[in-house]
């Protein structure tokens, strides 16, 4: 059962301050302005409104009823979420604290995927984006994830700013694993099956991350293929296509 507030249950368009917040998180102005946004006034509990949270849906966008119920299960404050796609098959969209910011553009297909945005963190997914099955996108500890248009993600892709637990040097006490990292995926990026992108990472336009490879705190050059753990460049100057032809 898909829950999408009807036109009669929609509030006015997007607040200018929320638009600027999405822009600051990395959403392209053209992507935001290309859609007609309405603020959901029904389908969410009263505390959601009382705590200055905002859920925007573009025309034709929707969330499954169970996803909406989980999203509003625990009180949070000053959360802004804008969904531009009909996310009929997404598994979860969760926020883990105040001031989380999420933008899902039109043209995003996230089959059985999981999105988690922690307090003060942000997720921006531009369309078109195809995540074939069970992608996990996890931003926390003030970190951010921004994916440019034309993403192709094979099954079980994992994109996460942090490891979720602290790892430190026994002598100095210094944290040695990522905390509040920023991840950028350029335009036309292909993440193959079981690919992992984590920590401060920048994947260039047209790049390919090979099957079961780990990009961790690295910069992947544009139009390259990287493979391995940790990922290394194995081919330069490539162009990949959605077509599978000889």
C-alpha cells in the first residue's frame, strides 16, 4: 500500500529557506526548480509539524506506507526531506537525529534500498539513478553524501560516511577511522556489485568502481576504472554505456 497525500492534503510549495538548505547540502538548483513541490500536511503525526520538520513530495512522488510510518516513529526536530520520485520499492528512509537533510530527485529507482541520515547530516541523490537491489546509503555524524546524475549501482552497493563505531589508537586515543566524512559521486558513475565507498571519498565523472572493490578516503579520477581493496586504478580514459553490446 503506497501512501501519498492527495492534492487536497498538500500544503503550499517549498519554503525558500528549505530550498536554500537543500542547495547548501549539494542539490542542484535546476533539479530542485524543475519539480513542483508540495509540503505534506497529512499522513505524518502532529509532533512532526510541531517540531518544525518538513516532508516535501513532488507531483507523482510517493513513499510506501510502512516507510512513512518508520520515518516518523521517533521524534526529531528541524528535518527537511524532499522526495521527487515514486519510491515504491525502497525499504527504509530513516533519520537519526535533528537537522537531517535528504533530497531524492526525480528519476531515482532504489529497489529494496535503505537510506539513513543522521543528525546534522545530508543525503542528496540526483536523478536519473538506478540502484538495482539492496543499496545502502548512510550519512551520519554531520557527514554528507552527494551523487550526481546518471548513477548506475548494481546490487548490494554500500555508500557510507562512517563505520558506525569508533576505532582508535590504544596509546594516543586518536580516532583512526572516518567520522563525519563527505562523499561525492560525480556524474555518470557506475558502482558494480558489492562496491563500497566510505570515508572522505570523491569519485570522478564517468568512473567505474569494480565488483567488491573498496574506495575508502580516496579520490577516483574521472573516466577511470578502479578495482581491489583498497581500490587502485586499473584502466584510464574509459567511457561506459548502459548498452551491453559487442
